[in-house]
C-alpha cells in the first residue's frame, strides 16, 4: 500500500526526512534515512491488521490499519493470491490527521493512506538576489549564493545556518503571543553583520480543530544594513503571509560592485590566443594591505580600483621554477571615477571608465585594454600575454 504526507489546508505533498518505518513483527523496513513525500509498505495478508510506526523530522506516530484479507485461488503452480480490501484506520496516535484515500490495496500500488500534519504558521522564507545590468542593458537580478556565518533570532537566541553557503533561508518568526508582532534577526552574511526586522499582525483563527490557530499576515520587512529588502510579489499579489510549505516572502538584494576590473592572462596557440592559468603566490597593491589570490591558480583575476586616487598599482607575485629568482611584476592603471545611479535602491555609486595601462612589466596584448569601462558582471578590461 502507498502512504503520502500532506499539510492540512493544502493539496501539496509534504517532503519529510524519514528516519524509521517500523512494522509490528517485521521491524524497520526503511534501511536508511531518506527524504520523500511518499513511500510503499507491505501489509500482512495472513492477518486482518498491521501496525506501523513512522518517525521523521516533522511527524512521528503510530497507526493500526485494519482490512479484509481474502484468498483467491490462481492455479496449482501459483497457489493462492490475497485480495486486501475494506482498509480502515483502527486507531492512531501522534499524527494530526489520517485519511484513507483508497480502501482497496492494488497492484501496481496506489496511495491508500494520507497522513496530515498541522501547518507551521510562522515560517518566513527569504531569498538572496544580486542586482546587475545584463549585456543588453536591461536591469535585472538573479539568485546569488552567499556565505552565512550564522543567523540569530533575537527573541530566542537560537542560531540558524551556521557556516553555510546558501541562496535562501527559512526562519521562524515569534508568534508566541498576540502582543508581540515583530521579530528581529542578526544575519552575518559574507562576513558582515546585518540586522533585519519583520513586522506583522497576528490573529487567532480556528481553521483546523486539531491545530494551533495563531496566524500571521501583513508581513513587512526593514533593514538598515542590507542594500535593499522587499516583500515578494507573485502575480501582482504580495506574499505577505507565512505559508507551509514555505514560499518566498522576502527578497534581499545586493547592489552590484562597480569597481572590479578583470585582468586576463593568455598565451599563444597557433595563430590565436587562449586562456593561460597562472600560479600566484599573492597579489598586493599600493593602497591597502589586502592580499588577493594567495596560493591560487587562475587565468583571470578580479581586482578592485578605488576612488581615493586616480591610479593604482598591483604587484603580481607569481610562482616560478625551483631555483629561479622570485618574479614580481607591476601593473599600474589610471581611470576616471564618476557618480551614477544604476539602481534607485543602491543610490549614487562610483563607476569607472577611461581605464588605461600607464606602466607594466608584463607583455600586453593588442589592444591592451579591450574594454576601458568597469562593469558588473565583470568583463576583461586588460589582457596580458604569458610567455
């Protein structure tokens, strides 16, 4: 017979991480933990009932299934087969609701039993997006992976998503009492602590007799730290209420970096040039103590310029053959910095153009600067020929 998991109030199946399916007198048939929204299990056709205990990350309970088992003669060679019908739930404990969908056990199997859980009414889903200008000049955005050191719910102190790379998070808001209608989070993302506040209204509404009845709506979001935050809109409808399964409620936008020049390394191959990987000990510059690409190999590098000066020098410390002297090459570039509003949410940003190479130890391609304006996503601004 087939068993599926669902959330009360929705026809969507609910994915759970099963940790055990124990059938009386048989044992655990799961074998290994598995994430699924349905599974198949055998019934004891030599009896008129089977008891099964199910454990998972979301639901845990036991159900006694009763049925009519009838032997049907097939042939002397095959013996009898058993027809299981009139399936009912004798009793259950631990589950919020159980429903028999089909009382005839068939082959091939179908879903006979649905196990429902109460909806979780306080889960808010947040997606991270990167703002950028596409090649055709259109302003757009896309999901972006960020690094979460940790996310802390101020109202409970609980930590989520510790040392994890992700592009979306699901967080619980505080709905313990109707007197508290906001939740603050400290989100350390990409090494920076950002505060974010979610406000909402709470209402005690009876939707399912077996479930808690506090629901949040009218969700709003503010943050003094993230570049831009907003409530998601789908088909002109604001997603301003938590749902289960969770759907995206909040969009967190990153403004595009406007100061990253790309330097590419190439080598000759026949009559053309191809990308050439370089082993860097490190790359440094003359305006900060920051070290880039330490002990890394790359055929192109992204390096920042600054509006504190109209030129900058980078020093490329590259790996050489054993016994050879260290090789450190200099690249000095000049540029113009102007103020420009690309996205209203980002305000006025510095953009850089008229990029020129004013000194270098490298052999440059022709032309050395195929693109003299810095863009995001970055394009190759300077090409260097590696012997």
